[in-house]
C-alpha cells in the first residue's frame, strides 16, 4: 500500500481483522507532539499502563519529510489509533508528528474524526501545552475551551480547570472544532508549560486530567512515573 492511489489524502492502514471495529460510547483522546510535548508524553504514559490494541496506523502526505532511525530501521512519521475496552471504552491516538500545512491539518483531522465517529466515539478531548507565560504554577493550570458552552462548564468543573481565551494552534484545536460540527462532545485543554521540553510536570497534570475524563483508573502518578513509563513506551511504539 502507498500514497500512489490516495490522491494526497491520509492513508489509513488497519491491523488484521480491525477494519469495521466498533467501540460504542467511546471517548477519543489525542496525543500528538506540540508545545512542551505535553500531549505525546501523557498519551505515551497512558498507553504504557492500560491494555490497548492498535486499530490502525495513519500516514499523512503532509507529515514532515524527515524519517527517523531506530536501530538501523527507518520509520516514517505516523499516527496510531488504539482501543481500550476496559475499564472504560476509549480510543487513543499516539503520533510522531503533525501535518506541516494548513490543508494537511484539516484533511488529517477530518480523517481522524470520520474514523473515530465511525468506531463509535461520542466525545473528543484534545490536549496541548500553553507556553509564553511569565511564570507557571507548580500544579500547572489547565485552560479549557469547547464548541459548546454547556459541555465546557460540565468538564471544567470536573478537572478543576479554567476557561481559556486565546488561540489554539494545530490539531488540538481543529479536531475539537470538527468534532463539534459532527455533533460530538468536545473539549480542548492547554496546560501551562515551563521552558523545559518535555515539561514532565505538565505531562503529569495531563495524565491526571485525562484520567478523570476517560475514567481509565490510572490512579496517582508522580513525575518520576511519567518519565519512566513514557520513555519506555515511546521507545516501544516508535521502534
């Protein structure tokens, strides 16, 4: 399979017997690289502690042209969708990159929303880092937005967040808006980050927030837990 017949669209490659897979009532959470690497590292930690199976892998022709090498093996940039059935139905996206153009972002995110809605997802949560602040709190504040005010008010209280005013760049914002257009519950969260990359304190906060939203029963985590588990998981997922 390849991009030859894809008309410059995101290519979706399913795992054996997973095409047509459904997980009704699922929550979808996104984990792509961004400011502070908050989303990617948090999702890697979650995938390291839950029982998940991969549904499909996505390749966008708008991903950066660089590839990376793992033990001599070349690997293209990709995004995977995983399914967790227990304790709470959850679809999880983990990826190595985001599309590098506006067109690529919209096409890629449209493909994702179409996929996860078709699998049975009813809600979409995105997460990222919020940089450029003069100071950050030790607990890392979470700033929230949604296409629906009642949804925002419900979830802001649940995670002890704050309502956000400003911009969201990249997939975290586009996925949320496209989900709203499809009638899906949605909320985007930006966690304040320091100058460190990754900001593991922000990543820890992201794990805690996503645990509350998905009810995956991750439990208490420390910064050391996040560093150890996410590092091992990233090495495994990107091999």
